[in-house]
C-alpha cells in the first residue's frame, strides 16, 4: 500500500512538474509576445509622431508661403489703387485741358466768324 502511494505521489509530482514547466513555458511565451507587441507599439508611435512632425512642418511651410502670397497680393492691390488714383487725376487734368482747348477753339471760331 505504501509503495503504491509512493508511486502515485511520484507520478503526481512528475505531473505537477510537467504542468509547472508548461506554465513556465507559456509564461515565457506570453512575456515574449508582450515584449514584441510593446516593441511594435513603440515603433508605431514613433512612426506616427514622425509623420505628425513632418505634416506639421509641411503645413508650416505652406502657411508661410500663403502669408507671403497674401502679403504680395496686398502690395499689388495697394500699387494698383495708387495707379488708379494717378490715372483718375490724369483723366481729370486731361478733361480740364480739353475743356479749356474747346473754349479757346470756340473763342477763335467766334473771332474768325466776325
């Protein structure tokens, strides 16, 4: 009876050791997978951050280009407004000169008719 019990105990001990070994292997495998997933996650986060940084840099360059274009257009509009004012002034002067010339011509025609 004792021998049978000892044999069962040894068998149970071996089974327990096998189960413990399997658990340790499974734990090691899970830890390895976790480590691998953490590495992938860190890599993905780095790639995301790099992409975000690059997108921000491109946006800043584009925004700066837009600001420069706006500034250039504002300068162009101001110069066009000045040109328009100059042309209006010239038109007014020419109209006045034409009016004076027409009056002088009218006077000359009156003088010639007499």
